[in-house]
C-alpha cells in the first residue's frame, strides 16, 4: 500500500488496520472497512450523503464544519467510487 493513500469512497487515510475486506476475507486496498466490507459497500449512498456522514467525524477531529464540507465537496468527486457519478 502506498503512503498517503486514502479510501476511494470517503477519503479517510488508509492504514493496514482499516482496509476494507473482500468476500474471501482478503484486504481491499482501495476502501476502508467502514465503507467496504465482505466485497460490498457498507452503505448504498450518494456522494452528498457520504459528505453528510463524514463531516461530523472531521468536526470531532477539530475541523470547522464548513471547511470540512468544502474539502469533501472538492475531494470526493476525484475518488474512484464517485468519479463517474453525480452527487
């Protein structure tokens, strides 16, 4: 796994401990365990809903709510899960 890699669904920094899993239990290096478990997305949501889910976690880490939302609105469309979808 490359350093600086982020979940291709929510943008969370990926470490070995939070890698999602495939049906066979192997690790998926594109998604975190909160977004991707046992070979499927944990939640069938829109990008806007994902932003709504992520903002409170970013606030908890000390980020301003508006700045967190703007960052996610900028970055999530670049991620694999959302690249070819609309919010």
